[in-house]
């Protein structure tokens, strides 16, 4: 189950360690500390997410979708947001398959990582043939148009993907984008920030897991330089594709920590580990524990659901077998995530002073850990349809909101965004935010318009 107010309250109600306190008419507080039973809910106990790559053409496969909906709370489009998919002809954008994934994710209360805005690979033919200033403006136009189209719906964008050379050079990869000038990466980040100020902006690459490798060092120096000069960058994605030739390095946690120390989030963005049985499980456990040990490692995404869904299916690198059964690696990840539990508190307010007949109600689910929290708020329309909502939710002084989704904030008030204000009678929507400090026990009130 995912750690939504819906599932948390269900978990809390069946929990043997449930503590329920009725504070006053209409206000219910429930605290639960039982181990979670899905990847997403387990990761959420420490404020992290657990995601997967999704292929649009598999959304009609019921086994696939069953696992997706049950286990994951973050989604990356495996190919559908790439440049060749979204801009097949110059300045003609197609979002059909990407939208299918985004809509599915959002309907399930999952968040979305965007992948990817600027890359030397999977360029449409027209872009492959471009160079120089024409390419630079085409690239920036692509970044701007795609990020604008999805603005407000993306947790983090892989703004630039795989821009560094493998091997010992530490150099930028020679690509048509690189040949437009060394500043192409920062130009892409600035365009992405302007187009979607709410999304976290990541640099994403592979073979950047071993701290001693020249490529890791080169990416590190670029991020350090960006932070020094104020280039907008919020996160570094480590793809983390592992196999016998490229095993999980012994210094993996050091790499995550060193990037985090630059003042960026770190995300494991495309995890897969070839192998089977207990060896594979042990490797998955190491990667998961490394992330958990780094405060700013905010989540893990595996690159597919079943082994048969993988880009390298021959290596059986994922958490579910071809029939959708959980592998030992799955259990190892789940247990590791559950080894650092947080405490989940759900507060439900059932009354509101509301000018609209029927009004709305709000439920806040707080997932807290030492020094931080995620609040998920469910807004439900009353007996009549509403066109908008504002939730008032006060946090204790000293806490700071660092990131939010699906709502706009004005002090203690959170209001609907364009796509989630209209609710039919009884319909619910969710927004959330993450912060540092304590969330306390918020009692949200909802006002409809
Ligand atoms: O290569 C693994 C990943 C490395 N990091 C960036 C990721 O974007 C990349 O993902 C893979 C997808 O998993 C593959 O599915 O990217 C490949 C392309 O670079 C994807 O493969 C492509 C095939 O090359 C195409 O022939 C095919 O039409 O998948 C397409 C859709 O199935």
C-alpha cells in the first residue's frame, strides 16, 4: 500500500500498535508504527519515494499495472518523454504516450520524474542533423516547451542526461549538443527553471557510482561549479545500472554523500542489478541502505517492474520475476526500507466553516522522521461539486517547507492548482509538501469555492 491518507488510515485501523485519540468532535488522530508492506509505503516512512520506469504500452497489462499500483509511488516514463517521442518534427510536440503515463500516475497519487529534456541519444532525425546556434535554440525551445507543458506535474526533471565521457578523461562527451558550446548544460537548466519553477532539476548519468572514477569526479566538479555560480540545479541522479562488469562499488555511499554535501538532493534514478538469488538480494540491500544512510538521498527508482520488462532482461536485474512474483531482491529492499521506520500520524477534520453548500473536508497524514516530515493532505468535496479549495494548515514555528506538489502555498494556506480544483460531490484529490523540523499534529480545515 502507498502511504497516502487513505492507506495509512487503513493500516492504522488494523494495526495492533494503533493509538487512537479523539481530541474533539470531528477530529481524529491515529498513530501507527507497524512495518509497511509495499516499497512505496516503506520508503515513505523516512520521507523517501520508491519509483519505477513505466512503459505506456504496458499499461494494458493487468499484472504489470497491479504491481505498479500496489508497490510504487513515483513513476518515470521509460522512453515516452524523450526528445524523439515528444518532438518528432521540429516544433510539433506529441505528448500522447507520456500523458498516458502521467495521468495514470497522478490518478493513483503517484508522483512523476521527468526523463529527459536534453540528451545526445534518442534525438529525432531533424535534431541529429543539427549543429551550432540552430541546435542550441532548438534544444532550448524543446526544454522550454516540454517543461512548460508538464509544469506543476513533475517532481524532478532529468534536465540533462549522460553528458560526460566514459573512461579516464573526465571530459564532456563529444555530441552535437556539446559542440554548441560548453555552457549548453547550464543553459538547459536555466531554461527548465524558467519553464517549471516547481520541479527539482537534476543532472542524470551512469557510471558515476564509484567515487574514484574520473567521470564521477567530473560530474561532481560540474555540480560544484553550478552551485558556486548559482546555476539552478537541485539534484543529481545516479542511474546505477549494475552487473558483473560494473558492480556496486564499495564506496557507493561515499559517492552519494559527497554529492549531497554539495547542497543537492541525490536520487537513484534507474536502478537495476543483474544476477539472481541471495547475491542479487545482497547487492540491492547495499544500494538501498546506502541511500537510507544519506539524508539527502530522497528516493530510489528501479528501471522496470518485472525482469521481462527490463532493457536487459537477459540479466534478470529487477525485483519481480517474469510472472510478477516477488524475488529475494524485493524482500531485501523492503526489509532494508523498513529498518528505518518513521511514525505516521493521520489527522482528520470533519467540520469546516464553508460558504459553499456541501463544502469540503481535509485529512492530513504526517510522516515524520528525525528532522523532517512529509505531509500528505487529502481534500474531499462534500455533498455538492466545488470549483476550488483552500486548506488552512499551520505548522509549528521553526519548521520549514522545502518542497510541495499539487497545490500553491500562501503562508498557512494551500490552494488548488489549475488541474485539481474542480471536484464532483464526494470526489477527493491529494496534495503534499515536505519540510524540515516538525510538522506537529496538524488539524487542517478546508474552505471550498
Ligand atoms: O539504456 C538504459 C537507460 C540508460 N539511461 C537512460 C535511459 O533512458 C535508458 O533507457 C533505455 C530504455 O530502457 C530502452 O527501452 O533507453 C533505451 C534507448 O536509449 C531504450 O531502448 C529503446 C530502443 O533502443 C528502441 O529501439 C525502442 O524503440 O526502446 C525503444 C522503445 O521500446
